[in-house]
C-alpha cells in the first residue's frame, strides 16, 4: 500500500508540469492528459490493466470536480478552503487505491 501511495504522489505531483497544473481546471484535454499520465504510471508500475482503467476513471471523476473548485477558491483568495479541498482530493484518491486493493487485489 505504501508503494502505491508513493507512486500516486509521484504520478500526481512531480510528473505534472506547470502547464498541466495551471490549465487542467480550464481545459478538458489538459485534464485528460494529466489523468492519462497519472494512470499510465500507476498501471505501468503495477502491471495491472484493470488498475489503469480504475485509476483513469476515478481520477477523472475526482479531478474534474476538485480542480474546478480549487481554481475558483484560489482566484477568490480563499486559501484555507483551497488547501482543505486539495487535502480532500488526496483523501479520495487514497480511498480509490485502497478500494481497488481491498476488492480486486494487485
């Protein structure tokens, strides 16, 4: 589990370019690029195509909502809520990883 959480961190943050980070809330294709990179890394390092599909689907659903909301919060200088939503976003991603392991295994 710790391996997957570390892999999640690497795929979701260091491998996300500045351009992707700034534009995934504004452009669906940039969001899809971010999710494709993320899911590819998660699937590649687990060698599990079902995990790739699960990560792609759940990451899209979560980030579609949270990226738009965090963008709004940042623009309106509601920084406390911005970071709360970022934290909740990460919690949801951790839950999707745990759910897959619990019910499908890796």
